[in-house]
C-alpha cells in the first residue's frame, strides 16, 4: 500500500487553475474606462465649439463705401471690411482719448463718404496713406467703428533727398 503524505494530496494553485478561468469568476474588462471616454468626448466638444466660434467671428464681408451706403442699416452689427480713400482734411485725432475720426470715400464714386472712428493709437504714416482698409462693424447711427486699420501708402513712399533738404531749409 502506498501511503501518501498529506502534503502530496495538497494541490498547488497552478494545478487548480490549469484551464481557462470560468466565466462566472472572470472579471470582465472593457477597453475604455468611462471617465476617460467622457473626458475625451468633452475635449472634442470644446475643440469643435472653439472652431465654430472662431469661424463666425473671423468672417468679414468685403465691401466698398458705395455698397455700405446702399445697404445701410441692413449691415448694422455685422463684421465688415471696407476699402476706401481717406478724405483729405477729415482727420480728427484726439490724443487724450486715443480716438481717431476720419472720413473715407469710394474710389469710383467720390461723393459717397463714410465716417470712421478708431479707438487705437494713430498710425505714424496715416497722413501719407492713399487709401485704407478698415475692419469692424457699422453702428446704428451710420458710423463705422474700426477694430483694425490697414493703410495703403503710395508706391513712392520714400522721399527724394531734394525734398528732405527743402523741408529742412524752410
């Protein structure tokens, strides 16, 4: 008779779980934890909403002064970009309030003028500007409030040495 010791009858843990884990004991794992899924969806939502907001605020209609005058109040509170010539002598610079007011007129129809107000420092070369591009919105009273002011200077921007000497001797 073969007498086995009590240690021989005891099975090791590896021997007990020799096959696959039974389904009722196995812990089911999903590939993605819910909190990470929620955070990822929230991040995608924030990125999409920022893109939509950026596209809405960045768009601006490109118009001439004549077109703005024709459409009038229909353009109020819309983002616009208007091209025109600076009306000579219309500049009103208030350094204390940092406000520049001037008029622009249509290149093809000089009779059409649009008042512009710009609440930023006056550009140094504003007096030399041949034409301007203003970007902003048309207020209900017909004044164009510019956020951006782009100047188009004449092609011969630099003065000749004779002009500088003449100005210095005066």
